[in-house]
C-alpha cells in the first residue's frame, strides 16, 4: 500500500493504473484483484483509518459542545477537536497529503471516497457550529459560512505544511486558527 500511495501522491490517483501499482509493488496483477475489485476500493482502504478517526473526533466535539456552558468550554471543545485532528494527521502524513491533494479536484471513479469524506468533514464542521449556536455559545447569521471557512483554513494550512511550502508548527498553527475562527464567529455575544 505504501508504494501505491507514493505513486498516487506523485502522479495523482487517476493517472496511476493497476498495472503501475502492481509493477511498483513487484506483484502479479491477479494479486491486486485478490484484495481489491478496482482502484476505488484501494483508495477507500487507504483513507479508511483516517476517515474513521476524523468522524470520531467530530462526534466527540459535538458531544462536548452539547454540554458546554460557556466561552472557555467552547474554546476547549474546538481546541480539543483541532488537537485530535492534528494527531490523526501526524500519524498519517502521506494519507492526509493524498486526501488534500485529491479531494478538490474533479471526482473520478477512484476518488469518490475522498469526495465523500470531504463532504462529511464539511457537514461535521457545520454540525458542531450548529450545536454551539443552539447552546447560545455563538452568535452568527449563518454557521455554514464560518464552519466552511474553518475547514478551508485548516486544510490550506495542512497542505502548505505537508507539501513543505511553508514551514509551520502544526500545534500553534491550529491554536491560531481556532482563535481566529472563534473570534470571528462569536459575533455580538
């Protein structure tokens, strides 16, 4: 799987054939089909562990926010979410970089799972903002705007870090994003 991921990182998921994957891995093509019916199943298998952890982190954040009683607990819930997401990313750097490189490009049969995960991330961010709004911890006209801005900022920073374009320390960078977002979405509270 590491060879496949490396090939897809370098060339893009749609540009890597099953022949290329099996040749790079030094195995027979039939061996590929023993485990996967197509490249989509392979890509889904690559991102599955990360997707599970990301979904869990958003669910935990929603629960924390459902019981939050003030600004400090709001800050804590968002900070813990950021810390959990960073932890997942740091344990899966190449998979996260692959996701970030591919999920905004046009969907292809092999990247449908990446696009579905992207949608789930957007929906998770919107949901936690809705929970915070329901608890009157936020005051904003449309939580979708701020939630999607947060996702976009986090993804942009992560890709800049993972691609080596900008040397960033992930932990302080996440804290800055959380502070910026919370400062912006608290509104007139």
